[in-house]
C-alpha cells in the first residue's frame, strides 16, 4: 500500500495553520494588533501551502 508522504516542514506548517485558526475562533478577546498578526501569519501559511 502506498502511503502519501508529506515533508516535515509542510506538516508542521499545516499544524501551525490549524492552531492559529483555532486561536482566532476561540479567543474572542484578542487585542486587535495581535489578531492582525495572527491573520497575517495565517495568510502567509496558506500561501506557503498553496491554499490561497
């Protein structure tokens, strides 16, 4: 059986993306500046992973 492989860096980026999205969903009291930082990192990770 062929198991698809994902490079470690790509896997880690994907996990980071999920964690950041979860943080944005759950933490409604984030400071606007921090929220903007997280959203920028999410956008960057999505571009890196080809999800944009």
